[in-house]
C-alpha cells in the first residue's frame, strides 16, 4: 500500500527515518490509553465502597467503558474520513480529556451515574484514538512489517497498564481503610470518609485530562504524513457494507471480539481463581500482586513478538500462540495448586501479539476501506464486556475453576483465524 506525504520532501525524509517520529507519537498515545484504561481496575473496587455498590452495580464501570468503544467506533470512522488521521487523533485526545475532566464534578456531587457518563465519554475518545492509531501504524510503512510495527506500538500500551496500578495505589487508594474499619464508624463518619474517597480521584484525573489535552495540541502542531490511499474522498465513497463483504476482515472482527473477551475474562477472574483453596488459597490483596505477571508478560511478549514478526508469518505466529494460550488455560482447568496458577499467569505472554496481529491481518490491503474496517474491528472490543459476563454465568452455574473453558473457546477461534481465516482472499 503506497504511502504519500503532503510533499515529496516529507515523503522521502519519512522513508529515510523509517517514520520513527510518527511511530513514537503513536506509541506515546498508546501508553496513555493503556495507563488510563488500567486505572479502571483501581476505580472499580474504589467506587464500590464509596457508593455501597453490589458486584453487579460495580460491573457497570467496565460496561460503560467498553460500550463507549462500541458506540463510538462507527462515528469515529466518519470523523477520520472527514478530517484525516492527524485531526482525528487530536479530536480523540480532547474528547478523552473532557471525559477525564468530568471526574471532578462527578466526585464533588458525588454521583455514580456521572462517573459512568465520564467513563463512557473517555472511552469514546479512546475509540477514536484506536480507530486512528491502529490503521495508521499498519499502513505507515511496508505492508510486510505492519504486524511488527503495530505490536511494537502496542507494547507501550502494556507499559501503561504496568505503571498505572502503582500510580493508582499512590494517588487514589492512599488512605483507603478496610471494610471492618469503615463498619466501625458511625453514620456521620462514614459519610465524611466516603466523600473524601470520592474526592481522591479528582486531582489525578484532572492531571490526566490536562495531559491528554496537551497531547492533542502537540499532535495538531506536528507534521504527520497523510496517507492518500486510505484517507479523503476515496474513503468517503465506500460503505460499511463494502467492508463487511471482505471475509478476512469479517472473520477478524470476531477474532478481536474473542481476543479482548478472553484476555479481560482471565484478568477479571484471576484474583478469585488464585483465592480458591485448590489453587493457592490467597487473600485478595496478595493475589492482586501476582496480576502484574499476567499483564507484564503481555508487555514483554510484545517487544519480543515485534522482532519475531519480522521473520515469521503473522498468521502462523498468531495461530501458534493461540494454541499455546489455550493449552495453558486447559492446564489451569485440569490441574490445581501452583501449576494451575502459573500456567494461567503465563497466558499473558501468549496474548502479547494477538490484538495487533489480528488487526493488521484483517485490514491488510483494504485501501479506501481501511478506516471503515478499523471501525468495525474497534467495535469488537465490546467482547471485553460480553465474554467475562458469560464466564461469570458459567462460574455461578458450574464453578469458577471449570468456567475457564470459556476463554479456551476464544483461543480456539483465534487459532483458526491465524492458520486459516486470515488467508481468505
């Protein structure tokens, strides 16, 4: 797919530098997306205490966030086709910044509904960023190394998810009391404590809002190569029905749904899994520390995978890692103790290259359909809300241990896509 900058000189200088500048900008944006998204894992138990939420009510936090992606994906594609990648990226940053700023009045009221609106708004901005960044990185250079480039940029998303829990613990969870201490307070003390805990999210999210908006201004000021083959009038003349007719893309949409769903489901239930007497019988606080191995494995695997994808066919590597991920989860299901625990934690390493590889395989050589294909793929991120809910139902019905069969089914589909579906013409 040909890359055309706004001027011949920019085009040649961009090629000579390997588009290092634009790619570094996209990597920094991916870091912010990963960082803020991972803070939801801190926010969920925090707001559960502040608003006396049930587990079902607390789960609305993730639902609001992931459905923000779902509903914003199609409009995001329209924004990109109208304004281009650079302005679209900047609009996404400002939208996410507005969502983060909304945390201040949400905490001041305090209002759980307002928090959900803020999360939805922030996710809508991230959806626009993802619709812009992923296809842009994929076509910003030779098509044969597109998976490698996107995996490398996605690695910085994982750096964000690794750093965020420490930030959240320092600035949001500082001063958090145990439920026993809270129950020993009288009604007035409890009300004052919960208000102070709601307000503890204000300044961290105001700071993040400022950072997002500053990045939006910086992006507007920078020169980023335009990609005439996927932007502009040719793209606007296409329809989503045209994109959906491409079998490789259509199968890839279900691949993204399965990947995000499986990854989030495992991450969501790992703490409870390690708390089972047959696994490690850990307290929640102790088990939470081990989650870093799951997400950290994804980060390390992305840096390694980026190098491997320059010599191994992306579909082959995707299929192999899906097989290994499925086998690791199966070991976790059929065994117990430390073997089951560590096999489940190692799945993060296998997850590492999946999103980027599925994405680049699905939109490869789509030309003017690229943006609409990217929008459809980003809608599929809603799998992160659906699959964990299905596993939760299975856990209630058959037990948590056996419920991990659900992610195995996800990896079975990804294996099929890597070996067979991604080769569809």
